[in-house]
C-alpha cells in the first residue's frame, strides 16, 4: 500500500501543470468558451505534449501509460479548467477500440496518439438517461459494412470530431446487455448529421443523428468493453473533479483572507471557517475516492464496477458540496461570469452528469452490495 | 502507487487472524457482535489474553517490550481484532498513558508502571475533563500543591470513562496560575485507592453507567508520580493526542457494524426496500471513503514523503459514521426500537415479546453513540483545527 507517485509520474504531472500555467490562462479559456467551446489548436497542444497517446500502447505510437498517469493528467487538466474533450477522446475511446480486431486498432490508435484523429464516443441516448445498455439505435448489415439508424445525445465536441464510436443494437430488446455492437462512424459519411451546442461548462457537445449511416463494426459483443470504458471515464471524471476542487478551494481561501466585511477578513468568521472545514472534508474524501477509482480499474469486472460506482457517488457529493459552498463563501462575486470561480463551479456541477450522476451510481452501489464491505472487499 | 498490502503485511495479517480466531473467547465476540454489555471481567479477560501474548501494548516499541510494529501492522492488527468481534482495548493504559510514560517518564516510573499496563493487570482511567473544562481542556482547575515530597490534590474530574473500575488515574492538574492557562498544568499519576478519592456514577441517557465523576479531597500523591517537569503537562497531553492518529477514525469497527446493519435490515425485511437500502449504500460509500483516508495517512507515515495533517477530519468523519450506523440500526428496528429494557443489553436475555433480544438493545446503542461527536475534542473544536490548517 503506497500512495506516493514515482519520479516519472511527478515529471508528467509537472509537464501538464507547466503547459496550463504558460499556455492556458483564464482569458484564453474564457475566450474559447465564448467562441463555442472547442479549439483544435488546444487539442493539438495536448497532442504535442504526448497526452493524446497517454494510454495508447507504445507499439501503436503511444506512451503506454496506465490509470495512475491518466489520473495525474486529469487532475492537472481539472486544476487548469481545460475545456477539451480529452478524457472522452484520449482515454475512453482507446479503451473501446481495444475491444476491436488488430486491423482496426492499427488503423486508429496511431492517429489518436498523434492527435491527428479526434475520435469521440457517442454512447448516450435521450430515453436511456445514464443506462448505457439502453440502446435503441439499430444496426443492419450491408455488404461488408453496416448501416446505423438512431440518435445519440450529448456527444463530446460532436461537430468537431472526425469519427464517432457508436453503440447500436444487433439483437434483443432496448435494455438488454447482450446484442450491443460497437461501431465506428465517420462524420462525413452519408446519413450522418450533427446538431451541436456549447455546454454550460464552457465545452462543446451535440446530438448525433444517424439515418442509415454507414458504419464499421468494432465488436458485436460490446457490453464488457462499454462497461470498462465507462469506468475509465468515471475515474477520469473523479480525477478532474479533484483538480477542480483543489483550485476552487485555493481561490476561495485566498479570497477569504483578502475580502473584508465588518472591518475584518471573511476568514476570521467562525461560521465561514466551519464551512471551510466541511469543504476540506469533502475535498479529501473526494481525493481518497479518486485514488480508489483509478487503483481499482485493474480489478475483475464485478469488483471494478462496484468500486467505480462507489467513487462516483463520493465525487458527485464532494463536487456538488465544494462547488456550491465555495460559491456561497465568495458572496456576490462568486456568481459573476467575469470571475474565475464561477467557471470552476459550472464545470464541477456538469461533471456530476458525466458517466452517470450520484443517484444513478447510488443505485448501482445499492444493487451490488455484499455482506462485507471495505476497500479490499 | 499501489493499493495492495505487501506480501509481508499480508502474511502478518494472516498470522494475527489465526491467533485471534484461536484465542478470542466466543462469549466475548457474541457480546461484541450484538453490542451487548461487557463487564469489567469481560474487558479485562481479553486484555490479559493480549497481554500474555505481548500484544496489549500493540503500539509500543520493542525497547519497552512492545512488538515494534509499523503503522500498517498496527492498523491490520486493529482490523483483525475488530472484524473478529474482539472487545475494544480500553485505551487509557496501553494506548494513552503508556506512550507518555515512555516519552517523558523517568526510568524508575517506566519500570514501576509499564509492566502492569502491558499485562493488562492494572486498570487505568483518564482524569482530563472537569465540569468547567470540556472541549476547553486547558482551563482545568483541579489543583496540586507541592508539600515536601508530595502533592496535595483538590478538585473534580468528570466524564471519567469506566472510572468505577479504575486502579490508577492519570490527571492533568493545575500547579501554577502564572502565564497562559496551558503553561501551569502538570501530568500526575494517582493511585485511586488513595484516601480522599470518591468516584460517583453518572448515568447517561441510555441508562448505562459508563462515565463517572471523580472527586479529590486533600489526596496526597507522592511527588515521584509526577511525569516529567512541573507545568509541562500540557505538552505531554498534546503528545498523547498526536500519538493516536488513524485509530481515532475507528473505521475497522465501522466495517463490522455495517455488516450488522445489513443483517438487521435483512431480518426486519427491509433490506430490499429501496429507500432503506440506499441509505445503507450511502453509508457503505462513506465507510470506504473513510478507509481510503485512513490508508492515505498510513501510507504517508510509512514513506514520510508527504505530510497529511488530517487527524481532525478522521475524528469528525469517524464519529459521524458511528452515529449513522447506530441510527440506521435503530431505524431498522422500527416501532420496536421503543421499549427501554435495561436487561436487554445482557447476553442471554430473551424478553417476553417477539424478537426482543434483537431489537430492544438498538436504541440504547444509538443514544450511547451521541457521545462520539462530543468527546475527544468536540467536532466543532475539530472544525476549528481543520479550518486553521486551511485558512491560517
């Protein structure tokens, strides 16, 4: 049991932090959000750092790193409030592709690693909420390819992506976990259209409409890969949440030690000090469960699933509490668009909805409870 | 980064598990698993079994006859004892006063007091709180006046846990009124058989006699029972508080009690009722998160690379969780949480209504647990401490 980072891991973290500090200040971020929420240039800079190939195997041109490195990168991207579809495209998408045959991996992973191809998962359907087995998009064989019909919701950077990884039903009813295929769909393919929008947290997403769109099959047994990829997404969200909370708390502490009311700093009022102690509690519980999430990714599916849902329940609560309370502790300035903390708050709030919200995952934890419990259960 | 214990640590755990399984009397674990009343004899029986093995002072260095375990080994030992249903080690001797005697006592005091603590023969009590000094401990008023080779002690201690069994008591006493309140306090060991000591029970809201008032009326204490220097007692007391870090969260016990919540909910037919089950699931997440927090502290202690000053968080969270599981158990009992039967806490009592032995003790445990957010520095005092580390 050891929660220290290796020297290489610290170097990686420092490299990301340095890029944020030098290349991604708040005015740039703010302008980018106002301009629609996505910049291929920013994504290219992440690629230049090697980050788009972080978890891609070395044989495919990546760095071949694992969950702990991904966690460190996500923490820093969170701290820097980086609005790029990094987790979806660089962590979740390669996990889905890993379920495919060698030729598909060889065709896509190197281009993902260099940042040349922006491949995003399109997994959610409107009526399924967070239930990823709810797949009503249909797949029909056509020669060596397939045609897909249906609609996917809140797809990251939908109108800027090059390729989508889509779930579609090969057989069974809408909520069966069997009969779900994973497919690659090119944005330029016939029958593909996108309605994009900026998101509350300064990012970009969209609805993906498939009307007999041509697609390539990755795997006809998509469920295990889908569950695994979503767990990767949960761990990434948890780590990003930790970075966001760290920075938002730091901003709030500084403000409370500067701002004066009734002739003294906010930091001297016990009601506010106790609130901050409660914030610190949620921050540290969140960090603990983010570690837990990343360190449990290598477990067998059943333990992994339970652990990742436990983590998302904790982070959901922590992010909400820290975001809302740090906003409250600021007073009026905290609810303005011009001040940085409101943007941390919005990202923390939206992140609860990434890969399943607190109630969804509480249901998962509840359904998966065993007689014994604990970190090693 | 690695979540798993090392092979050596796992081997150590297996050894402890086997030993506990072979040596923990079944009547004791039955009482612990069902939160029934433990007598003085019950508590001391287990203490002496551990003492004989050399594990009662499980946190002690080898120099003083302890096992010299690492922080992780201590944690694993606590976990194995808790999960097996061992009575908790009454901390006042082996966990609280012994480290102070080791760090600040002289050789004569170490030889005189440590063997009786290590073996479990001598029952120690804690004389800290007073009617006017609760969370504000530095305002203790019990006076110790030096007269020749002795101190004469006058005053009152309170909330003395299991003081009715105490043979010795370690006290914070006032030896000076000069300067700040903290600077005039001394650390004194008092034989509870001394003339002038009166112990009076305080009956708590659960009807139990767990805590006491201890009165000192011209009690003569040999001066060689003073630990360290006069007026330095506050420093020693703080050392004692710093000595126990992860233990305060009591997460291993929480894991055992979560299992009991589930058993009770199943028995009461509400485990599959979503509204109740989700509350258990939330508690399970809280307990896993607390365990991770504890493991992070252990890892930091082990490597020394990062400092984690979060003892206050462990106390707050641990105590909140203790109250929550006790509350869920009481709620699981439903309307039958209401009977207040003193005998219900005794092993073997069956009662004269359905499932009495199972449901009747639950509300008592809930009421008993209200102490946890109050004692050991109330949770509000802990929040002051946490806020200090965050806001300065």
